């Protein structure tokens, strides 16, 4: 009996990622046009693997957030903001300058240089 060449239940890449050239071309073209993209399909059809492969091969900034691990609206906001600051440190610095970024609930901290007397 032959081994099943497909891997299920996890994000795949490399030899386990096969036969998606048409989808890769369509989605890559769509992302280059700077439009939004919504993908809908049943669970376990390879959406995450497909998007991760395309983004890995592009230079487009992106945020990946697994909504299955989000516990509440506050947790969603916190995780999303943390990821935004990760790809855009200037945004975090601007928030700190304006007194908006030192929020313990988000697990973020502004670093101030020097001290005022």
C-alpha cells in the first residue's frame, strides 16, 4: 500500500504543498493590486498554507493572527495591536510620544530616554 503524500491538520510547505499554481497566481496578482482579499472555504482546505506560502514569497507587509486562540474582544485588540507595532515600530514610537502607547493591558511598554527633573 502506498503512503498518502498529503499532510492534513497542519500548515504545510515544501514537498507537502502541491498543485496550487492557479490559486497562487490569482491571489498573488490580487495582492499586488493592493486590493483586499477574502478567502472562504471549508476547514482543512489549505487556506492558511496557501496564504502563508504567497506572503512568504512576497515583500508585502502582513499580520497573521490565529483567531482560534483569541479569548475575547480585548484579547483580539491586544494581539492585533502587538502585531501592528511589530511590523511598524514607528507607529509604536509615535503612540508613545503622544502618550497613547504605554498600556499594560496590551503588554506594550514605551521606553523613554533620559529623565526630566
